[in-house]
C-alpha cells in the first residue's frame, strides 16, 4: 500500500443552537466540501471528507488505519486536530465516555496490538499548540519552556515535553488527564464537548 506522508481530512459537524439555527450551508460529496453563503458557493477538496452524519467510529475508521500501520512499521505518526473554537476538535479527539474520540480509540487499539509483540514499549506525550505556544498536557504546571527542535538522532521533537511510559489506558485515564491539565482553561466540559 502506498502511503501519503501527510493527509488532510475535514469533519463537518451539525449546527448547534449556538450557531444561530437555519439550514445547513455545507454539503459533502466524496472528497469535496461545498460551502454556500447566500448566492455564493465555494468548493474545497480534501483527502478525506466526513459529513455531519459521521459518528466517532466512522471518523476513527477513516483516519487511523494508516497511522497505526506506520507505527508498527517503525514510523512516527501524528494525528492533529485544527480549527476554530467550537468547531468540534475536542469532541473528535477526546469524545465522551459513551462516544470516545480518536485518542482513547487509538490507545485501545495500540495497546491491543502492542500486547501481541514481545518487548513492545509504548510511551506518550500529550501536547497542545495554541497561539504559537506549546502546553504540555501531561505536566501543565511544570513551568518548562517547550521548544520545537530537530536533531540527527531524534528528528523533530519538542524539547522538555513530558514523555511517559504507559502500560494501558482507558477512556477514564485519558479523560482524567485531559480534565486535570486542560479543561480549567476552557468552557465547562459538557458544553465544550457537545458543540
């Protein structure tokens, strides 16, 4: 299978009461999204497009198989959520206990697969990039100055970012880390996660 080093996906979320109501202005067809505003329309193409009907499982299935395979072939993998406040990044990445997002689903599959390989070790970092500043979500109060670096031996990395060895992790584990490190700077979690 031929891998693309970078893929760009878009997930269109349903309108919420905070959006002002009205008809949907976004249409997804194949790898294209059309946005309508009054009489004007604009089209955009992506590697993967997920419409408003896509649930957390659909998002995971569409976005994680290649990065997961790459990990077990010895490559680093990153899944990055980008968008404006309220666009659904937290819901897509973390989800809820009933509808876990990409991170807890990825962790579950990673540990299941790693358990089949003798001597496999898993470590993780949890990082937020906001307004061009890094925040270590595993150690948010460490005071460490996080900087993007590159070296011959490590490649690209974030200097002083916590990296923890992990044996296993459930949604509750990820939710606890997220809540303790990140949520105090945001709106209350239930409102934030639901749109």
